[in-house]
C-alpha cells in the first residue's frame, strides 16, 4: 500500500485511496453520495487573511456537479480593498485537492478551498493564492528548484484563572499537564487539522504563560512538516480557522496576536524553508550547508526589510521585534542561534542514528540519507498574510539564487554569538536593522517593490494597497511614544487582537 495513504488521517484520502492532488470532481461526488453529505462550503481567503465562507445545500446530484464545475460569483470589492466596486464581480472555483470534511457541523458538510477568477475566466492577478502560485512557477522556471516550507503556528489561549498547578511565569516551554491546562484542546486541534489535510510535525506548549486581571494566558504551538509551497499555505490558513472554531466551542479565546503585554513572550510565525530538486533536499551538500542554501539565505536577508510588509502587518508586530525576547531585530543569520533573523537549525547530519544508544537492543541505523535541513525565517508573526508572505519568501529565495555576490553577502552577515549580549555590541553595530514600525516597513517595500513586481508576480496595485494600509497606521513614533506602558500596549493589542 502507498505509504502516504496508509494510516493517513484524512478520511477522503482513506476512502478514495488517492493522494489529494489526484482528487477529481467524480471522486468528491462519490464521497458525498456515499457518506450522506448534505452541505458544501466554499472557503477562500479575504484581504484580512481570514477564511470566508459560501454555503450550499446540496439539492441533487446535478446541482452538486454544477457547483463543482462552474463555481459561483462573489463581490470582490467586499473581500479586497484594492478591487473597485464598479468592476468587482469575481468567480470562486473549487480546488478539488483541498476538500475535507467539516469536523464541527451537525449537518454533514464538505469544505473546499477556492481560487479567484476575473470576468474573463482568467486567474485573478491580485489574488493572494495566485500570487503565491506565480512566485513558485517563476522560481522553478528560473532556477529549476521547487520550494517546500512549513510554519510554526504560535498562539495564546486565554481563559479564567485557576488556582491549581499554576505554571511558572514565562517557563511554559514544552510543559505538560496539569501545569499546562489546554493540552487537550491542542490535541483536538491537531487531529482536526490532520483530518483536513494538514501535515503536522508536532505540538507543544510554548514559553509564554502568565496571569493578568483574573485571566490565564497560555501559549501553545503547532508545527508542521515541510510541504510543497501552495499546500503549506493552505494548511496554515485552515489550521487558524480550526483553532478559532475550537476556542469558540470550548468558550475560551485564542489569539495569534504578535504581542500580548510588556515583558511576556509574543507569538511568532516562524517559517522553515528548503529548496528541492528531483525530490532531494538541496540545502545540504557533503554533510554541510550547501551554497544553494547560503544563496537563498542571502536573498532572505537582502529583502528582509520589505518582507515585513507581508509578515508583520500591524503595529503590535513591532512591539514583538525587540531585543531579548527571542525575536530578531538585526538582519543576520547563524547556526542554531535564536537571536538571528535566519536560523539554520539542527538537521540530523550525524553518520549514525542515536536510537541505538537510547535503545541498546536496537541495531545501529545508517542515517546518511536523512536530510531534514531547513533555513528558518524568524521575524513573521500571526498578523501575516500567509499567501503573500510565502510568495515574498519565494521571490527572495529566487533573488538570492541569482545574486552575483550572494555567497559573500551571506558570509558578511553570519554571526555565531548572541548578538543581544552587550559583549557583542561591536558586531551588532555592523548589521542592518529590521523596520520598527508599519510606516517604516511601508518605506522599505516602496524601495524594494521592483523585486516583487518583476515577472508580474505581485501586481503594482497590490503593492500600492499594502503600502497604503501600512502607512494608515501612522505608527512611526508609536513605540517610543508608548514605551513600556502596560495599559497602552493592552489597548493596542485589543485593537488588533484577532489579526490574521
């Protein structure tokens, strides 16, 4: 049996005995008929990054086939601020490979993600999902590499304060029950995400936990495995929707907000990346980080100031990007170093498996062929527009691979020390800094916009719209004005609480 299908948690994969990318309209009709599915929901990401919904009652087989074939009309101007009301009609057309069964509805319901098309039946140039697809196609065309990514989705669960087994403040990393209270919700979310097609690596509690105003704040994380670029974006968007649905079910609040309050860990959306060719990971060569990886890293560093426009999209983002909070401020990279912007984590580069040492009865295993190496981009947060962020990183990887001086550029920005330590201030002074506000991020995007617009990946009107939104926050002096005022920061957090 196909190892992907065997034990796969997605019921459609199990029943149809197919990979999702091979799903057809006939497959979905068969599943719907055989499982008495009564409703179909179209889902699509709006300009705010959240999934929108269009509900259909399935009247009969002909009606179902028509919906799955032709899609439906929507008002684009109500979904995206850069689309004018006078020419706003769009089509949403289902992508069969994204279908999954809704785990929450009493009425049996199938969900399916959609792509946007214009009046002429052409893919909408400014649809975030299509921008991502274009960026990947251009990367493959120019370099021959495909892109795989995965996200680390951090979030806080906020509930009424309890009095039993209270966790130690800011010491919640991989804590277990009863000191962590919401492990069961996280496990329930992981199961639902996996059944919806999410390729999950693991979940755990994170550093952040504290009490404030009779409320308990507990930080958690769900991390994914590397997946093809477009699939990885869909998985993250669906995962955020599932987590919010479960929070509503359990009568608690979940937030992906970058910052919660002064002195407490913020929530990031770290993105791991790897370039692939012929099914092999190109990030390692002869057991060491490859030149291909270093060139991609050079691209990330070079475009980092403007990438914040897609990955750090509201004023609270820049209250997270401060020293001493395991969030980057300097544009640099390093190995296993959490104070840098791009981190090269452990990649299982040893010659033999450690399992023999842990289990003496187990024979030694050769792990030379194991290559899990990634490069982690650490500044994005939960406010990110996931499709545009990943599209931007794809543009940056392509730029790095084609830069003439990429290797020397990367070498000059490599650090092997904790740059937040006062002993290394001289090194820190040589590095460029990330923006400190949405307004500054907008300036950086204006300066570097040509890289994103090249090849028609990001339409100029879309870049204009992102810049306009960022400047509208008028936050150029906000960090210095608010400082560390807990009350002012809480007001700000509340304003952008349900971002992304």
